[in-house]
C-alpha cells in the first residue's frame, strides 16, 4: 500500500467518493440524515465525515438557523467533502480527532458518525468525547456494519481476495469494518463511556 493510499490523499478521496459512496454508503447516509433531522437539532457535530456523503444528505434537512460542524482526521478527505458541498454558511469544516475534540462541553444537540467508530483506536474514549460535547439530553447517532456474512458485496470481495492470496488471505474487511457488530460489546463500551440509554437500537 502506498503512502497516498494509506493516507487517503491524492486522487483517493475522489475515487472513494465516485465509486464507493454510491455503491455502499449513500443509502445509509440518507437513513442517518432522516433520523437526525427528525430530532430538529440546532447544533450538530459529525466526526469521521470522510468524503462528506452524510453532510450532503443532512444539510438540506437542517433548519436555516442550524449550525453543523463537519470534521475528519484526514484533511484531504475533508477538502474533497468541502468541494462537493457547495456554499452553506451553516457548515463549518474542521480537521479534528474524534478522540480529542476541540469543542467545549455541552455544545451540540447531536453527534453523528457514519461507519467510523469501528476505526477508533479507543472506542470508549471516542464515545466519552461525544458525550462530553453533547448537551444534556443530546443524541449520539452512529452506525456500524453487521458481521461480514450479512453483507454480500464485502463477503464476495473478501472471498475473492482469499483465492488470489491463499497463503495469507487479507482479512481486514472482516476484521475491522465488519468486526464491530456485537451489540452487547457496543452497549458495554457506551456504558463505560458514560453514555446513557435513550434508547439504544
């Protein structure tokens, strides 16, 4: 893997957004956007925003006076997301680490993360940071993949790769993106982070 690939720089953000987003992520972004908009939040934070698919789905659903902070650890992905969004004075684009957020306590009505928490080096710390910046009664809204066997596309790709590299089959997709699907584990880590149930579903 080249440095550009691992860093999601160069042409990688555009390729990711052009091919993977419509194929894999867009429908889920619309789902999270609908769930968030139903809460009528006035201040929203998104972490691990990637190429901005959730921002593109949510921004049109937010109130004219809402504030929306869209963050990602990777500046190149964030730059691409900004270029795709178009002018919107409600949105602030900011490079930020979800485990060390540069925001004051009790700032946001909702904190969102689409398919990002499974990549956090310390998920409990990430949840705790989200809780810290949420206002009392605010909502942490995120999604994760189920086990790989329930996702035909990811499963077929992984099996195909295994036939090409039978001695050392690549298992990253199964281990990481699809490796955080146990509800009890997720619930336990949320509890450790001090996130209360209201409800978990």
